[in-house]
C-alpha cells in the first residue's frame, strides 16, 4: 500500500487499494519532496465548472477563463477559518509557536491580532472582525502573497472561501453571498456578479511572532480550531522558495530576478528582499521600506520554525498628522508580481558580471 499526503487536503490518500483518491493534486508529496504530475490530468474545462458552480455567472468575466486552472482541490477543499479562535501571546509561546515563526499581523485601533503562517498554510483564508471591522486575512503559499481585505462591499459583508482554482499560480477565492470568483493577489472580482469590483486592502505586516509580541504584548494570536486537523507547524512545500521556478506554468518569468525571490509590492512597483537586505532601508516616494533579520521562511524547511532567515520588512508612510504609520503593501514572489503587473518595475541589485 502506498500512502501519499497532499499539502492541500492534509489527508492521507491511498493508491493500489481500489479506493478513489480524495483529489488528483497537481503536486504530490513523495519521500518529502514535491513531484509535479501531468498538469493536463487536473485541468478543468470551463464548461464543466457550471455544474459545480451553478450560482456563478460565468458570462460576466473580466479575464480569459482559459487562464484559470484547477489547483487540485474541489470547492472548499482547502477550508477557510470562519469562526477563528485566539489565545494570548504568552499562551501561544507556551504552545510551541516559535519566536522566529512568521505571522500576518493586523491592528485596528487597540485590537491587534497575529495569524501564524503555520495555520494559514493549511487554510489560506481567515474571515474575522478586527476592531469592529470585518476582514479577510489571506495567504497563498504558491505565490507567497499575503493580503488583508476589508470584507465590506456596497454595504454588504462578504465571507470568502477557496475555489480550488488558480490563476497565475495565485489563489482564486469566492464569496459565499454571490459566488463571484476573486483574485487574491489583486483583491478583485474576476468572474461572476461582482466581477470588476475591488476590495479595500488594509495595512498589515508579515513579521516574526517575537516582533509582534514585542509590539503588542496584549495582542491576540490565532490558534487552530482543531489542533489535530492538520500538521500545524510543518511545511508541506519543502524547499519551495529555493526552486528555480514555480510548480505551475505562469507564462513569462521576471527578467533578471529569480522567480521565487521575495519582493515587497506597492502598487505596480516591487523591491527584492536581496536589495532590501543589502540597503537596510529604502525610500520610495512617500514610503520608507526597512529590512531587519529575524524571521524564518515558512516555505523552506520541513519544520517552519527551522526555516532560513529571510528577515522582516516594514512599509510605512506619514499619516495626516505627520506620524509614521503602516502602509498597504504585499509580500509575494517575483513571478506573481510580474504575472499580474507585466509592465511593473522590480527594483533589484545589479546583476553580477
């Protein structure tokens, strides 16, 4: 009997027993490594989506449907967290959240919360309310894109789940109210009733847990609703951010920059982590981008806490009263930025001669 674990479902699949697998993943974990299989075996024909998504208006799309493909899981196969549970900073540390582990942090007024990537690795979306503001905290492991959205749109509060689909290797979300499909990287509806609409992005940080704890000792830290549901703290994408290219074909790759180099994205400009590590601090118009060591990569070692140091980045600009405050930005891989902003500018170190 062969046992195969997928990073998407967190379940053990069986082959050679006559049982039908839970899903045909485009990436399988075998002996601790990812091995791509025939992508054609998991590609959906757009016409077949209508039976799975009868409430989605496929006639109203702002992207070519052929650019959307199956990532393997079905609708909600990667379950969002809709009733998040939290603990204190001290209790999170006692339960094993290491100081170097990465979290997405969000603060609205006096309400500061940390969402560890060890949990988002397996759920990708957390629907929450922070400081009275409905938000969705999202992270796509395949493109490393971390984005926090306000869930309100035209006086309606939306709840988001995963479609199981990808576009440019980025998570395609859906809202449960209209079943419109949304591009996570852009926060934009791309297929369905709300296609063309955009969600408001909110300031956030991707930082180490110890930095969050130092800034917000009274903050809240997300914990699993069921600790045995997934292998929280483990990275199923072993050495992914050291690969020469992403698992899925995303078309052209950024020239002169490793596709899986992390970049800080502000609008249609991006700055590589290698540049920021070299400079320490970069001024870009009204923005100041700073880098400091001390954060583990979530996509390196099998144990997230043991990932190599990729550093912490902050992006700030002056507020209306002249005070420095966090600004909206994203931290993603260079290939994702290039895919969605092919004419955008990536600032990087000069190429070695």
